[in-house]
C-alpha cells in the first residue's frame, strides 16, 4: 500500500515526499477545480502518483477530462490517474445544471468515452456511440497517441462499486469506509463487476481516511473528526451504510442537529464506535493504535490520510496533514 494525502500545497508536499509519501490527490468543490489543482501537483512533485480523487464526472465533457489529462501527462508521464465521481443528485442538477438522472449508467459511459479520447491514435477517427454520448472526431493535427492512464470511479454503494469493477481500472473509497464496508460490501461488488468483464490486472483500490492528529490538542482533533463524520452522514446516499452498521439512531440524532445548525450536537451524536471504526484521531499514539486495529480495513493500493474539512480552517488542515506524516512507518508495518 502507498501512503498518500490530499493536496495541502507545495511546501507540505516537499516534506511529505521526503518522508515517504508517494501519492497525492485532489477533490473539487465550489472553490477549487480538480485539474487546476492537479496542475499544481504535477509542477510541485517529482516522483509521486498524482490525480483527482475525484473530479466531478458530469461537470465536463469526456473530451475535457481527456484533454486535461493529455496536457498534464506531457509533464508527468506515468504518474497520473484519473478519478471520477458522479457527485450528488442536487450538485448535478442545481450547481452544474446537467442531467442528474441515472448516474451509474451515465458514469459508465463517461469512462468509455474518456477512454476513447485517451486511447486515440494519430490519424485515426475517434468514434463512440452510446445513450448519453456520441463522438465522431477527425483530429488532423498530430497531437494524439494512446495514453493508458488508469481511470478510477468513486463508489460507495453496491451498484456503483460493481460498475467500477466492470468498466474502470479501480475504485476510490469514501472517508466513511470501515473494515466491514470494504470487506462485506464494496470488495464483493467490485469483484462481481470484474467477473462481468475480466481483465488481466486486478482493480486498484484508493481511498480517503479521515485523519486528525494533534499531540498538543487531541480533544480538538477528535472533535474535528466527529464533526466530519457527522457532516458526511447527513447525506441520505449513505443510508445503506448506516443500516449495515446499525447506526440508525445516532444518525437520526445528528441529522436533527444538522437541521437546526447545532454543529456541537452533530459531533456529540457520533458514537465512540463510529469514531474508532471510521477515523484515525487524537494523539499520534492514539492514531497509530487505531491504525493497528484497522488492519485489513484500508485500501490496498493507496490510502489518503485526509484531514477533516468541515468547519476546519486551512491552517489547521495543513497542521493535520503534517502530523499525519508520523503514521507512515505504522502504515509500512501494516502493509
């Protein structure tokens, strides 16, 4: 397993690469673009694997995803991956103004259409015909050539995980993932998808892990991890996860607190069991102990030790990123 982290800037990246971090990723939101951040990552790293985890799949055409990766590949050959996520229904409908229905079917086609552009050779017509995309491009300029950049899908529930196994090169797990969710739900679903379309290589597993380490203020770190978990669980997409773990009652409490703006009540509703199953937090020693107890519950290819972002300042997120470097040796032991 590679140790990775979400991008925290060039200064932290230099320290992280020296400490043994070998992968960086970026997400995106209303205030940051995945490919602009990826460009910074490419320019500021030398050896690390880099890519979006994730870029909003439907915010751009397949052409736009592929051309961004082509341009960045010229500066970081062999180091890129492309992680795509369907985004929430309301994000697609209300923020992006794009169709929000049938996200699983739509993203499966997106992967194929992006690959049509990435695998395009000079002098060959680029054709793809599906329900959602139709491409018939004759690019006369000699700017193409096949690129085998891995395409991964963010997958939480069974159907999307099976789709990742069927059409993509791997899966990106959510920060909420537990040992049971990986082993009992996601991995079997991915393998079901793989069986429908066998390939030589096993699918890659990337995943975010909520990590908040502060030896000087461990209770604040724990509170930040609780709030992050609570914020994620306000989303009904994760209801099967909640039911699987028997966490319906605390999630009902945190959602009630969220509706009234009671962020402390949200955090208080996150039980100790939820915290230890999902996060690494507290002191460095606490986080290492949590990590040891979570052996087998981490993504097999790359684990991104992700600072909480909900109501956490950029300065504190950077401090959490630096503190997570102390866990690298423990990860090597567990891998």
